[in-house]
């Protein structure tokens, strides 16, 4: 590549050779949050092996992930609406809010704070 350079009113023609192409490193992104993540009710759930296969899926809330129950926000007999927080699970240092997939009355909560749960395990049963 030829360039013209002027220094103190004198013009020089120089030839420049590029030794190596410029390499730009891709940007590095990092994400850390302690905010609860809302899991939609429409997430497909695999049943826990050995669990009762004759369950009405419209009347239960299953765990979308394996984790530890850090908070139980609902109680048996409580009337809830779709999207209400039932409990919070922690997995890999991230908290996941488990929300009601349907409106109705809670018949039974199958876990307590501190319990370890498996993905697909039934957490809450509805009437």
C-alpha cells in the first residue's frame, strides 16, 4: 500500500506493508443476578421415575428443575390464581420462582423448605 506523507511542507511517498491483519477479540459478557427467574407454566415436565403415572396433570405443579426448596409461599387450602408464586427453588446458585399453572385451591404441598427436589417431581396438588 502506498501512502503520501507530508512532514514540514515536504511530501514523501512511502510504501507500507501490513504484516498481520488486525484481530479484534469478541466482547466478553457476564451475567450475574440474584433476582428470581419466573418459569412459565407451560414448561413440559418429565415424570419422576417410579412416580404414580395416573396423575391428572391439570391438577398438579411439577418441578421444572432439580434443586433445593428455599421458600414455600403457599399453604394447603389457599385459593390461588394462575401465575401466583407457590415456592422458590435454588439450583446452581440461581433462584427460580415456581408459579401456579392454574387457578384454584391448593389441596396438598408435597415439599418443605430445605427439601431437595428432582426435575419432574410433583410439588403441589390442586383440588
